C-alpha cells in the first residue's frame, strides 16, 4: 500500500482510539496551562454603590501593586470588584446586603470602600474588623491626630449581653488616589463616589496585612 492508503487504513480501524487519545492530550495540556497560568487572589477590594462600571478604567490599584513589597505580580493578583449595588435585588430575592454579609463571613472579601450609610449598616452586622485590634498604634494615633473621621460600630455580645463600640471604618475621601477618580470608555473622568467614602477591612480576611498596607497607601496618596 502507498502512504495514503496506509493512513486511510489506520484511520478506518483506529480512528476512535486516535480521537480519544487526542481529547486526552488536549485536556491534559489545557489543565497544565491552566495550572501554570493560575494566580491566587491575595487582596480582593470591593466597592459598594460606586459610580464604577465594568467598562471603566480601574487604575486605583496600579500604584498599590507596585508599592506592595511582598506582592509578586507573576504569581499573585490583586482585584477590585465594583459590581455591588445595594439598591437592587437578585433573582433569588436576596438583597445585595445579605449576599455581602455572607461573603464577609466566608472571607472572600478582604476590604471594602463604600458610602457612609451602607458602611454603617454593614458595620452593625459585624462585617468589619475592630481597627483598634488591626492597625498599628502609630497609624491609629496618626488618624486621630489628623482628625480623619472614623465610623464607630456598636456591638452587643449575644452570650453576655455586654455592649461596646469600636472603630470600624475610616473616611478616605481626602485620599488623592480616591479624588483622582476613574476614566470611562469615552475618556471622561468621574468620581468613584458622589459623597464621602469609607474604608474597612473584613475580620475574616486571610490577608489582613494587605488591608493595612492599602489603607497606608490611601493615606499617603
């Protein structure tokens, strides 16, 4: 048989094993490529009720990525998710606020920026860490010395009934990084929020250090 006939013979008798082998090879290669390309998220920042859309140029984290000494962009990623609107209801009729509280509890959100009303509400739901426990003393002292507004949350221990207040969020409206705003697809610049905005860190975050570093970045910019 000539070469063409041999190939036809092989294909006629072995096409199914060949197809299966090709599928297996493609699947293995895709899996390996996916594993090599995978980057774990080491800081997930969310914005609630902001003006930012999916199509906006989100540059807020660019300088932070460069300034974060223990961040390796080749192996890790830092993300900004602004797809949170607490005025809407999803198809399951769960409010965005309820979904947010679940995400805080499971630790999928590391830090949050939002307007005062929703941040106060989430703080009352224990969504944010006590900043006295999180921030270095010198940083808390600086925030108070500079008269930066702090949102206070009220907590009642269900076991003992004891009540106490704790600092839950920092007003970051004066940050140059925030005041710079964002650019839409038409090249126009808009503010992230139409009112003062506040920054808080989730108590269940696995990356509390990054939450502290990002606040320092905001206060320096």
